[in-house]
C-alpha cells in the first residue's frame, strides 16, 4: 500500500524505470446531439501517438444503450492500437437493457486485469434505467479477494468504475453518487487500493481520502459541459516512486495536474477511530 505526497517539479530528479502509462477517457456519448466525432477521433490519434500501456474507458459510451449506438462507438474505438483496452459501461449504456449489447461486444462487466506490478479491477456501477448506481454487497468479497491475491506491497492497486465515490465540486446538487459509496470506500481502503478512476459528472477532479487517490475524468467528446470545462481526458504515468497526472484537451494543450510521491504505509487513519475499546 502507498500513501501519496505532493512533490514539486524540482523533486523529480530521482532515477526511475520506464513508467507504466495509463490513459483514461470517459463519457463519449455517441448518439447524443452534443457528441462531437472530431473530438473523439482526435483524442484517439493522440492516444496512439502516445502509445500507452493501458487505455481505460470509464463508461457512458452511448446515449441510450441502443445497439446501433454500440455498433457506432465500436467503429470509433477500433483504431485504438493499445492492446490492453478496458471498457466499462455507464448509466447511459445500461438504458433500454443496453448492458446486453455491452456484453456482446466487450464481454464481462466485471474484470480483473494484471500488468507488471499493477492490479486493476473494473466494476459495473450502473443500474438499468437509473442515473445513480451501486456496486452491491455481492461484489465486496470479490473485490477483497482479487486485491488480496497480489504480490504484497509492491503491487499498485487500481479500481475503476463509472460513478464517482465522492461528490464533485461545481456539478450542482449531488444526486448520482454510488448508493453504497460508504461501504465501497471502506472495502477499497481495507483492500489497500492506491487509485480509483471514474467519470460520470463530466467534470475532472481529484480527491485524496485515507491513502487513496480518486481521479474523476471529464467528458472526452461531448459538449454537455458545466461552466468553463472543456472536453478532456487523463494521462497517468506510474513510476516506482511517484505518479504524474496530466490532463489533455483534444486539439489543444496538455497540462500537468499533480506530481505525487509514493511511499509505503501500514496504517489507515480511521482504524483508530472505529476501533472498539475493550
């Protein structure tokens, strides 16, 4: 398990092995009037040029979960050259029993993936025809077992889903956080997860709670935006001793968001708070 400490540019002088590069895109929304094809195709060109190790798409591929929308988004995503592509459904994709089409095209909605010293669990947080979501008690044991089956503290643990665990500022009244957010958060803390990736609100943000860094992606190709937010996606470089997080805007700039130092830690804060006295 690792805790994260913000570090300055001048502290990045230590030698590092080649990082694992993860690109996260989210909330494509093919089929909506606000979907802009050129933003998605440009982002895919940029991703192919970067040549990341893993690409994760955290849901809302479609507008309404219709088969024709799934077929269209499949064609848009087919040029992605990265072999390690993890695709998840969002609440829009589970409308109209759309999760059946998702399974036909992308397979299981709950996946475990290993790459070098990185363990990724991808879970479906959507509920049919509902905007809010949940993971569900029946999957807590699966999460714990999968994350416990790792090679000790050296494994970097990532949990991905569509919905957000914590409210995102500047998104209005909170309505769509996971129904079982508290229980899921405790499961992830107990499992010593390092990073949570999600989407849903179309607003990028980063939270840190306990020793977990939580990154919410904006929308990559939809103009259904809030405030001055522009379409964007995340690029994450995972080194042995740090992670660097960048936000990229299709056709436009790339900006560094955080440099986070990784250090081993053995105890969580709320372990003492919840400990029963004898």
